[in-house]
C-alpha cells in the first residue's frame, strides 16, 4: 500500500489536487453545519391562553380572598375576646323536656294503680294458715315424744356430767384440771 494521495479524477499535480480537495471538503462540512432545515420539526407552540390558565388563577384568587376574610373575622373575634376579659355565656336555662314524658307518666300511674289494687286484694284476704292448729299439733307431738322416751326429757337437761380430768404437766405439785361442766352448772353450784 502506498501512502500517496490518489485523486478521483486524473490530475497533473497530485499534491495540488489534494489541497483543493481538502479545502472543498471543509467548505462542504461548514455548509452542512450552517444549513437550516426546510421542514419544521419543532412542533406547534402551546397557545398562551392554555399556558396561563386564567380560570385556575381566578379560582385561586377567590379562595385566597375567602381565606383572608375568614382570617380577619377570626382575628377580630380573638381581639374581642381579649378585650372582654374572657366572659363566656355558658348558661343554658332551658328546661329539660322529653317528648315521651306524658306517655311514660301515664304508664307509671297505671302500674302504680295496678300494684295498689294487688296490695288491697292481698291485705283483704284472710290467711289460710291457722296458728292455733299448729300449736295444738305441736303439743300433741311433744306429748307423744315424752310418752315414747325412755327417760323424761326435763331430767336429762338437769343432769350434766361433771367429770374432772387431770392434765399432767410442769411440776408434780401443779396439776391442771378441766371439767366438762358448763358455766351455768358452775354458777348454780356456787349459789
């Protein structure tokens, strides 16, 4: 491979042809660089009324105006509260009234009337239990017990055992005794 320049067309001087071809190529590159497109590919510009959205700006301004007005009202109320030393009207003197109270009152009166009628019927009725018969029956049962018993019942209550039991413990001189007598027996013996 040779390093000499080979022109496309026949030329008498290869070196001059190379220089001319080189400058022509650079001019072509510059023209390509500076060339402007014939077809517009940038797309359509968005209209200003769509970019700006005036209705949205108007709604935001109205909202801001409402917020400012509410803030002024709140501020005026707060200053009024500060000036009035915090007096608050918190008393509600309205009587409590139920819409159902009349019906409930009538039901309560009816129930009390029925209870009173039941009470009068119960108190007017004589008892079916006869205490006199019960007492007579009890006396008969007591007599039968006394007749059946081997020993008379009244004597058994009087005769209580009075056994003394000696406990040994401590010194032989001291012996503790315990009796099975009751306090009533001790008091009768002392009298």
